[in-house]
C-alpha cells in the first residue's frame, strides 16, 4: 500500500535536508508518482514566506508538470534551469517543521474510494487542467491570495496520491469556487484604480 501523502512528502523532505537534490533528481526517484509529489512540494512553500527569486521557479515548475498531466503524460519532465534548482536547507527544515499542521487536516478528508473515477485516464488529464489553472491564479499578481489556490492544488495532489475519487470531485467544486472568488477580486481591483500601488507604498 502506498504511503500517505504526508509520509511521502516528509520522507522526501528529510532526504533533501540531509542530501541536497535537484528537482530533476527528485523526479527521477519518484517516477510517475513524482507528478503529484513534486507538485505538492512546489506549492507547499506558497503557504509560507518565500525565499527571493523562488516564486518563479516554483510556479513555472508546477505549471509545466500540470500541463504534462493535462496532455496525458506519465513521465514528468522539466527544463534544465528548473530541473537543476535545489531547495535551501533552511527552507526544507521550515517546511518539515510546519508539514503536519498543513497536511493533517487535508489528509483526514482523504480515503481510497470511487476508484473508477480516481484511476480514469481522462480524470488524470482533467486534474492536470485544473492544477494548471490554479497555478495561474497562484502566481497572479494579487497580494495575499497565494494560500487560496495552494489549498486547491493540494486537494488534487492528495486525492491523486490517495486514489480518492470523491475528493477529486470535491476538488473540482473547490476549483470553481476559487475561480469565482478570483473573478470577484479581479473585478474589484479593476474597479479600484491604483489599489495595488497603494498597498505597496
């Protein structure tokens, strides 16, 4: 039986803390499961203060993997610049410190059920489309909103790793709600000229 998400990601983070690995190394070690594991690893930092310059690498890596899922690929690939990225050790330790607090609640929702949905190749593609869209929202220049699409992406990651078709269906609803919320936020920002500039004064 596969390890649960928090056990998988904790094992991966502990390995990174003792032996720095590139994203490419991680993908090579985790194979097909690497899609969800590495996407989870890439979006978890968006729940905490980010190291300078890391946002673009994390976001682009997550988006590229999600697009490959949407295309039906089972062997993940990243461009050399992104694949060579190594997480700073202090940052890995920060993630480890907060891991259970982040994933504990989400994992209580996950169980192995509705296998016909969870294992459907078309559902794999649809999950990739949704994760790619949530990643676009994640890296959009709207302040203080990063955790919202991050939670949506983590729902898909956990549902995929746990083989939980019901949680996948719930994730589609959450994606729709997040999209509507960002639509309202975008409309509000558009109707309030100079709002973003005032926030950063």
